[in-house]
């Protein structure tokens, strides 16, 4: 296949390309027509929950994994996060998944970080901290939040079980090109406002399907000002607007973040990679199928009130009246959400009491997230009747937080300091809410039953979760920040 850029040059024209198109072009093995290509995938991260069927299919077909070194297996979804970690699991189903996962790692020759490995953690935290994701890569994995890797200049997207099997057997996927969408964030974040608030506001504005069928590129001076870990948050959560992939142009912050990590290139290979990838970005005149812009200076701390991430508002707002919705489907969804959440239109968001507080997940469990929450908790105690849990994104993050004294702040405030894992984000282990429990959560999804049957979830930033835990109800973190 002739590269589209080369073809345009030979024809005497210059084809402007988006960053997404450039990455897809360089990874296309064959054009299959009708916007489909056979796409080379650089790397995948496998977990114990979404991979078993793929390995079973490989076994039944008598196939091997084409390139075991391009995959990493991480236990993260079903493992307990109790303060003292042991290999034994009380849940028979989870234990069986983990055992089969280990068996597949051994039989197919893939490296595994099991629950006792000092590098274990949530896959989307572990891969970057190990230096396994580099600018220009295509990373496909069996988890929709693989878009997190956009923060490192890679194209990340989630795939299904049959695609995992195809990838493992061939290192490729049959892939349909997506439409492109650019989300431009400008301005400066105000006091108490984080990347989490920005992406929730984006989702609120464009809707839960606003980026459906698109690969989203984040751009703008506000994105450039964000740390790499903050960029991971916005890349991770744009899935909740329906995005099927995400990219951000790599810059000096990205190279500084990756350099020196255990699996990152070293010496001349590192220098060559930086030289080659430093100019990886959309052409100045590239045309996107869709554009959205947001001045983050106008964003306040955000909270979800419903059962979809787009059902959100600033913490100083009242819950909206469903009857004001012009779309009948959205009105019905809002009424159902309020009924499930046990809330009524016109209720001040900052008056809603909570029973639980959870800080963790692949969205907000990195060291910067924990530091943000710890700043709010310093010298304070959680409210009576609130159960508060913090689950670091990896064992390395946990160790770093303990070394910095962050863990001690959480414990002194009354939070349970846990081991790493997905935990209460999706309640597949022992960390499950009971019906009627109401949780201030730093996670990415507030669907019905997401944290437990009948449980009610309010998404917000880690600092906002910490503030809610202290007050016993949802509260504007800026009020606590001003108190010092």
C-alpha cells in the first residue's frame, strides 16, 4: 500500500493530516477498502476479566501468541484491596479467573504482574509507569479506558474479546477508521478546578454520545499546561462521551515523564525516538470532522447528579428540572436517573449527604491525585458516619505515597489505606456498596449498580471527594481550600 501522504506528494498535492490519521497511516499493513484497514498494533495490556475467552479460543484453534513480548498481563479487576495483601482470594469466581490468567501467562509466554508482584496495579496506571507506552504507538486492549494512553502521544482504544484473540494471534486488527474530533481547551484553571472537572464539563456539554464514532484529539493551551497525569484523566474519561479513541500531541512534558522508566528506550534509542516523535502533531491546516472548544477559566468544580456522566453540574448548582429538557429521550433519562438516585429537581448539589467516599480507579488514582486529596485532608477528620476508602492505582504509587507522607495524611483523617486495584470503581471484588449507599467517587462511571446493586454514585475530583468526606455531604472544595 502507498502511504497516503506520499501518494499526495507524488500527485503534486499536499494532504493535511490529523495526528490520528498520521498514526493510523504509519500502522496500516493493508488497505481493505470502505475505510477499513489491517492495522498493526504495537502493544496490548491484558487483564484477568476481559482476556479468558480470547485465550480459550487460541487454545481451541491450536494457535500461539505471535509476539508475547508485546503484551503484558496485569491482575487488577477482581483482586481484593485489603490493607494486607495475600495471594488467596475469598471469591471462588475471582480466584478461578486469576488462576486461569496465570496459567495462560505461563503457557503462552507472556509476562504477568500478579497480585503479589511489586509492580502490580491498574493496567492503565502500570503501563505508563513502566515506560511501556511511547509516542506514536497504537495500543489496543480489552478495556475501554485504554484511551488513557493518549496522554503519552499514543493512540489508545478498547477492543472486544474476538479482537483480543486476533491481536494475540497476528499482532494486527481489522480496523475501521474513525471520524476525527478536536476538543480545544483554552484558558487557566481556577482555584479547586482540576482536569477531572474539565472533562466532566466537556461531557456535560456534548452529551454521552457527543463523540460517538470519533477519535478525539485534545488540544489548546489549557491542555499544554496540564501535567501528563492530568492529561491521562481527560483522555480516560472522554470514553464517557462515546469516543472510540484519543490522541494528544507529545511534548517535552511527555518525554520527561517517560525518560528513565524501567521499560523506556535507553541511550541512542531514546535520543532517536525523541527526535523522530518531537514533531508528531496534526498539521496546522488539518480539517477535523467535528470541533468543540471550552474555556476552562469558566469551569467550576463539577459533580454528577444522575446515572450518566453527562448528567452533571457545577457544585454550586441546583439539580435541573427534567421538564426543561427539549429532547424527550433525555427528559425520560433524567427522570429515571433522579428516581434511582433518590433526588429531586431543585435540590442544591452541595446539600446532598454521603455515606461513602472513594478515591481510586484508572481515572484518578495516580500520585498527583492522591496529593491533591491529601492537601484537603491535612489536619482534618472525615465526618462521623462516613466510610472513606483510598485505593492507589499501583503498588508503586502506594509506595511513593507512603514515602512522601501522603498515606499517613489519609490514615490520620480516617480513610482506609488500601492495596492497589480497580476496587470500588466497578465493584468486582469485596469493595461493594449496599443498596441506598451514596458515594462521592473519583471514578469514571455512575451507572445504575456500578458500585453495587442499588448504590448511588456521584462523580467528582479526588479533592472534591476528600472535601465531601470531611463535611459528610457534597461540598465546594474551594470553601475548604480558602480555610487552609
